[in-house]
């Protein structure tokens, strides 16, 4: 026997996924600020800061984008279920 969707649970899950993405972005920003603020000068520092921002920043952007996409899909599935159940 199949069990139907609990729309409220799916919508809550979508909100939590979206919030997780934003939490990750906030943590990255704090760490990025710390990296940028290191008491260190020279070309090595500049390269380190740049590579951190580029490589880790890109991954964070991808995670946030994927979280947003999954949240939107969950909400769309919930809306579709509501339309079918009506």
C-alpha cells in the first residue's frame, strides 16, 4: 500500500533545506572574513585568500543553489498534491 504525501511535512522540509543553504552561506562569510583578515602580507597571502574565495566560494554557491532547487521542487510537489487532492 502506498502512503500519500503529508504536505505540511514536505513544506517544512523545503523550508529547512532552504535555511540550511543560507546557514552555509553565513558560515562561509564568517570564515571568509577571518581568512581575509589574517595578519599576513605578501603574494602567498593574496593567492591563498583569492583561491579560498574562488574555490570554496564556488562550492558554497553550488550548495546554496542546490538547496534552493530542492526546496522549490518540494514546494512544487506539495502544490501539485494539493491540486490533485482537491
